[in-house]
């Protein structure tokens, strides 16, 4: 309305500037325009002060504070106070968010309580330009090891979890990622601890991969333009997973494992190469079957080969409830030069295999009870010391099996806060020595998110 | 003779070539694939279907039956977005929980923000309820303001026009048709708007809802929301809040509880039982209830609920 009046008035005045009647009209219209602008300003301030909140009541003090705050802000903007060049810069700063994952644990066997920030994750991410984005995940935390004694504040370490650049504008559905990142290998290896369906990484991933599929290198993935979702990934990294090898020890047997030696120099042939294919089938309107297959070969620590497959069946029910049945199997071999923390070195090989199956049911948006079953077998194939033939002291063959069952109950307090209780019964046995160990472990996890915390979509 | 014959042959050849070119051109037009449109919510899908007719194929990510802030995604959506020509969203952060990640994973370069294939209808809305202070202690606040502007038919008319203009941009050969369809739908909404206003005029309707979904509806129709069942957006009510709400409703004589169809009946039923207020379950998106078949019938159902 004001705009229409303004246009017609200026047009006619330009035609006859000397007409006194029109001059009077022009003044009246200018006065009306001023009134309209004042009204518009008042309306905007009222809208700024009106909260988008569902509180049935709002105190007069709160209203006054909000109004004053909005008014003061408007005045600052209107008068150009402050550094005008700082405002756009704020808009293009990286988004910052934090996830804090505090876990208290208890091991009945060791009568050991640990209270620890398992993970405090700081995420910075932004587009670099129209062609790429970058993200950085720094974290402070400690290992989830219920059977180990913890000194106060002594075992929290700060480190770089991910720092990667990824393209956003390659054609044909291609994407390249480079830097340090969680490689797209296995279903849960690339999931940050606070995003797992349960408190801990399944033992098979801990044992064969070190828990997380962290790697440094380059990854290429492709989402082809086909009527169903399929994703193919290929990567080359300087080692994948934590420092563990296939022979890494269980929590129940800390300190008894041998490790493979890494080469002093590294050519292309001794990098780790991996691939994954993943797809999802929709079995009706509300049932989805996720499938994946993984293969890895590398010479980062000895010669390592890993292969596995995973699946997840999701059934969405009414009222936001959802049932989920998932599982993964992983198998691997490793061979090379072994060293033992206490007793010399030798050559040998090892193999490990195992898997997990879990079932959980989210009731509405709050409660999620679930069960998980784990199985891992890890054994050395042969070991000889460097003088030839004889088995070195401390490098004796091992054949260890772990079975565990976990029950958990999650409570989603809000979108940004969750509590989870988990009880795990684990039993390990040594086939050669006949030794067996059992433990009952309890975990209480409290996870919160600050800011807009999002990781990439991983169907 | 020879010359005449060659001239005739040449003429026939030219005519044949021209006819062939016209045929190929027409075939090209006839066989031009429909524009593939993906929308975040079904109201936008309804608008796109009405404007695009059989020249568009439309998919809505949300069905309308779920909470629009927590849309359950299907993996096939990635493939659909991958081959789409246009993505339309409400904006104002209504889809922030899923749309950015979905678009990133689909890797359709035409649908990235800023491109012709990405239409954010929230960009031109003068949003209501923009929070003066951004703090999650206030619940699940929307920094850019209340995104439920689809319940204002005047905003719906603006959205229809914007969709018509964008479809015309993507397929200029059909621009006239798209604009005509948009104008026709805008007129239909205008005709209904008069009757909706008449039905609510002078009623002085005061109500509580589950979530603050009706800010724009209030402004347009003069009804008044006196509170929400959620103590703060996205936070479920506890016993203390329910007690306070019962007292408030009784003191201020609030006789209507409007429950968005996807929320649980439990607390609204308890409130209705204890205060004697009328409880109505309403659609706030197309497809939310059986009677909300399209935008006009959804608004019909909504206005009817407020007159009970």
C-alpha cells in the first residue's frame, strides 16, 4: 500500500512540480508515509519481542526484558553501532558444536568403579567454497575400560579425531575426502561413540579394528544415479583403526598381547586399501533392510586382511516407535614380525573372527530397551623366535574366545540429552591353558549435545 | 524437363525434411519428461501438483501424519532427490533436522541452495515469533521464527505463485500454463478464504494447542491461542505443568483444546476430562487426516474444528 502510494505520488509530482494543490498533497502523503513507517517499526519490535515458545504464561518482567533486548538490538543495528564489517563474518564462521559423553562404569570382577568423560567432542564445520567443505573433530576422553583402575584426571587425553576436506560439487555422484577421518568401513566403525546404539563398541570391532575405523589418507565414494540407494567406497589410508592389531587383547586380559611391528619406511604397496558396498532395500512402506560388505588389505602392521558383512532390519511402527534388528560379522588375518612387551620378538600370524547381533525397540520417542550378543575368537597361528624354530618365552600360542551378552535401556530426555544404562556379562576362555574369566560390568551413560551437532547421513 | 523434375524433387525433399523436423520437434515436446519435484511437506506437494499438472512428478518426503520436525526418512529418498529437478522446502529451519544432510548425500548439484533447483519458500516470509534470545533452555526454539506459516491461506497463495514462477523458470516452454494454473489455484484459495473468515468472524475463539503451531492462523482469522500443552516447544508436559494448565484453563474459561493429529491423546484427554473443554484433533498438514486430502480440504477441516 505504502509502496503503491509512493510510486503514484512521485509520478504525478514530476509531471507538474509547480502546482500548489499537488504540493499540499505531496506533504500529506509524506506525513502518511512517515506514520506508516513508524507503525511498521512498532509492529516489527512487537514481533521480535513475541517468543516462539509454548509457555502458557510469560511474566511481565520477561516481556519487558525481551522487549528491551529486541529494542536495544534494533537500535544498535539501526544506528550502525559496533563494527559493521563483523556482522557478515559471524554468518560465515564455521558452525561449532559439542557432544559430551560421560560414562560411569563398574567391573564386578575387579570391584572397580570408573567415572570418566569417555568423550567430549568438539566439531567445527563449514563450506570452504562452492566446491568443498571441511570439518574438524577434536576430542578429549579416555578409553572405556571398566576393569582398569583409573587415576583422577590422569587418563583423559586431548586429540584430533577427524580433520578432513570433502568435495561437494563433483559430477556423477562422486565425492572425494582427504585428511584424517572415520573411514567408511564396517557399519559401526565409523560411528562416533556417543551415536552408537549402545554404550560401547562391540568387542569384535574393538578386537579387529580398535573400535573406530579412523584412518589418514583419501577416500572416494560414489552414489550412482539409479532408482535405489547404493554407495560404493574405496579408500587408501596410512593404517586403519586404532593401534590395535588382530592380536589386541580383550579388556579381561590386558597386557598379555603381542603386537606386530610396523615397517620403518612405507611405499604405496604398504598402505592400507579398503572398500565397502552398501545398499538399502525397502520391504514395503515401513520396513527397511540395510546391507553392507567390507574388504580391507594392508601392510601397515604385518600383512592384514579383513573382510565382513553387515545388515540391519528396521521396522517403523505407529506413534514414532521403531524396532531394529542388526548385526555384523568380521573376520581377519594378520602375519608378520611380532614383538611382545616383555619377551623378545619372532615371526608369526594370527587370526580373529566374530560378530554381534542386537535387537532394540524404541517406544515412542523416549524409551529404547535392547539386547546385544557378542562373539569373538582370536588366536595366534604360529610363532617362532628370531633364532629359529623355538617358541619364545611370552610368545606362546593363544586361542581366546569371548562371549558376552548386554542388556540396555536408553531414555531420550530431549532431542539433545540422553541417559542409558547397560549391563554386560562377559566370559572369556583360553583353549590352550584352560583358563577362563568372567565379569559383570555396568555402565551408566549420559550424553548431551550443544549446538547443531550433526554427522553425515549414513543410511 | 530435367530442371523442372529436379525442382519438384528438391521441393518434395525440403517439404519432407521440414515435416520430419517438425515431427521430431513435436515428439521432443510430447516426450519431454515431466519435471521431477521433491517437497519436504505434502502441502507443497499439493501446490506443485496443482500448478504443474501432468507436467510434474511430485514426491513429498513427509506424509503429513508425522511431526514435521521429525520426519522419518526412507533411503529411497536419496535416489529420488538424486534425479530430481526441483526441491521445495518450507524453510525457517522446519526441515533442518534432515533436509541438509539428505541433499548432501544425494549429491544432485542442481538442487543445492542457491541453484535454480532449490526453492526455499521461507525466505520471503516475515516470520512471527522470532526469539529475542536464543537459548535451548527455552525448548526446541526456531532461531528464524515460527515455521508453520502454511496455515495462513495468504501465505499459501504466495507459495503457489512462487512455485509457478520457479516451474516456469525450469521449463520456459510451459511458463504460460504454469502461471495460469497458479492463478487459478490462488483464486480458489481466495474464494474459500472469504468463507473461512466468515465462519470464524466474531466467535472470539480462545484455545490451547499442543505445540505453538497456530501463530499465523491466529493472525489471519482472529482466534487466540492461550497456551500450549508442551511447557516449552519440544518438551513433553510433566505433572506440575498439567496442574498449572488445568487451573489456568478453569480460571480463564478456556473451552477448546486443539490437538495436532500426530500428538498423543493422553494428556489432551486428561485436560478435557478435568476442565470440561472440547477436544478436537486437527490436521496441520495435507494428508494428516483422511479428510485433509488437499490444502483446501485441510483448511476446511481446520476451520470446522475451531467452530466446535
